[in-house]
């Protein structure tokens, strides 16, 4: 039952003088009473609503206003009133000459301004029901919150249980206090409820929101290659700088691995092969020089043989330029030295092929071709053929010379140091000219392969050019499809393979006769 005593209306009825009996207050009480009970005091004859007896029950739709089980709002109002009261008290107790305002003045008690109240409000500090109430420098109250957990009771109803508090007056890290025994569900006292949809995404991954679900529901997607995230629950992964790559866990950027044809197992193997080839060539050169007056050396044009062996030595050694970190000068020398030395070698073989062909053709009556292929003419042929290659290389270096470059397109996690050819047209012109010389030698040697004579080396030139052309025809697709240091290894291998082919095909049969069959190394044997 609700009585008028709850609102002090008994003062109004009895006519007792009281501050609460002011017209404004009485009007407010009447309005409130009308809202709660649906009637008006009996003295309000102007209203058409029924008169109140003083024993009415409150209407059900407004019963929440009388619920005193959770007095948090009223308690906050209580603290606010006390804070204002303390502020006014401190303001009125101010002594002139020691005030906080300009010239140490105090506020006028009959004309208090809001900002003056605010100043004293920030200085307020008092205790209510064991709770300390004060404000920070910005005028905000120090937070003190109860933590309420919605729980389902044994009967199925929802209960609000105080499971902890947040006290902003405590030191950092100690503000939050949780009573873990109070967070258990009433239906299952062995499980702590978890109020998250998805677990946190660890560093190295990013959050991907699930479409049609709350924002707290997401999937953890690993970062792509070259991206990292070094924080928990990252929204996106960030790219690594150009010269860096993500580590295995995608949590940090590390320097990209730099690769080139170094002196590792492959580089050492190529180096040893190159040095061995050069040494074998020098040994053959020494054997030919020592036996330079024998028939097999003299008849097969010892001068051109020495030129070929010298060029082959340079061919073996030029493969060393392809090994090691590319520099400006090594890139300039790689293809130019290789092309000029091979052109010199093939030019010498071409001159020897012409001499062999002319020597056996000149044996016919009335023909004197050898006078056009004397030593001077042979040197002129070698010089002219090599000079063409030198001109091509010179134009290449002047127009668009090779240069060191950093290839990051083939494999983004690595930096491949390589020599860019500069001008692809010049590069293929250089190889094309060597191929043209080799084909010409092959055709001439093939025509002279069946000419008589024990020391006729046309068939050996044919085999050597056949091996040479096969190696370089296989080189083209392998070079195009091989990246970076593998392209250098392929080119170095092609140089060594073709050089060994020329060395063994041209000089192994002669060395066999010179060293193991000296009885055949006679002029009579040649004429027989």
C-alpha cells in the first residue's frame, strides 16, 4: 500500500506550516501522486479524476520507480550533492587575502559563479560509506565501478551478480579486482564463461571478419610472403621494405639473401675445370713447341696451331670472369673477352681449314692456289675475322654496355646479382657471328674430310665444329630459361665444354702420334 506520508502530503492536509508546503513543491507532489496512483487529492475539485483516499497502491507500469533494490543512481546523486555541499563550504570558509583567485581574493558569498564552484569542486576530498570521493585535475571523478555479471539462476531467471570492482584510486595494475568464485554459472560451477567469439590472432597473422557475424567473430589469416604483423590482433599485415623479406613466422623483416655465382661447390668446380683446361692447353702447347720440327707439327701449320692453343688458353681462363660477385668491370669483360677469344680461335681454325683445302686442291696440274694462302694471307684472314668481332664489341660497349643489376623479380625472397647485357641485340650479334664462323668452318672441313693424306685434319675439324655447334645450340634455350647465377653457370659451362671439344678433337690425335707413336711422325709416313 502507498500512503501520502511517503510524499509529505499529510502536512498539506493538516495545514501545518512547513517548507515543503510551498506551491511548487505541492504541485510536483500532486503530479507525482497522479502518475503513481491514477487519482488526485480530494481537495483538487477541478479534476475529473477520482479523489485519493490515501491508501492507493501504485500502478504496475510505474513500479520500477519505487524499486530500491539497486540504489546506484540515488547513491550517485547523493555523492554529487555532498560534493557540491563540500565545495560551497570550502568556498564560504575562504579568508580574504589568502584566496585562490586573482590577487588572492575569494568568491563573493552572495554572487557565486559556476567556475568558482568548479575550482573548489576539483579540490574536494571526502569519504562516504568507506568510499573516497575526489576528482582529478580535469574535474572528472575518479572511476569506481562495480562489475556486474549476468547469470542464469537455478530457476532459469536472470540474476545480476556483483563479481568485482574497478577502483581508480588504486596503483596502476591493481585497479581491477575480480572475485573468480562469483563468475561461475549457476548451472555449471566448474566452467568459467568466456565472453569472446574468436581467440586472439597471434603475431604473424591478421584478423578477417566473418561476413554476417558480430565484429568479435573473426578468422586468423596468416600473413602473405613478404608481409608481417608483430602485434596481437593486427587488422592488416604490412609489407617489408624492398631489400627485406618476412621471416618464417611472419613476425619480423629480415634481409633478403643475396645470390650470385660465388666460389661455392659449383663455383669451385667450374674454377678447377677452367684451370685444368688451361693447364692442359699449355702442356699441349709445350709438346708442340718441343716437337715443332717434326713432320706432324710442320705439315699442320705450326704457326696456326700455336695461335689456336693460345686462343684456347684464353677461352678456358675467360670463364673465370663469370665467377664471383658482378662488378662494373667484370660485367664489361665477361662477354667481350669471351667473344673476342672465341672469334680468334675459330678464325685460326678457319684459316687452317682453308689451308688444308687449298693444299690438297693445289696438287692438281695447273693450279696454284697456295700462293694466295701464304703466312701473310693467313694472318690477314685471322686478323680480319677477329677485327669484325672487336668492332661489334666496341659498338656494344659504347652504345649500351653490360652492367651489374639486382634481380628481385625471379624470386622475391632473394636478391640475385647478375650482369645485365645492356643491349640484347648486341649480345646475340656477338653469338651469331661466332656461330657463323663455326658453320663456315664446318662446311669447309666437311668438304675436305675425304681428301687423301695421313695428316689430313679436316675430319678432326669437322668433329670439333660439330661438337662446338651442338654445345652452343643447347646453350641458347638453357641460358634463356636459367635465372641469375644459373645463367652465368650455364654460359661458363658452355665455354668450357666447347673449349675442351676443340682441344681434344684437334690436338689429342696429334699428341697421341707425337708421344706414343713417334714412328708415324715422319715425312715418309705422310707420303706413303
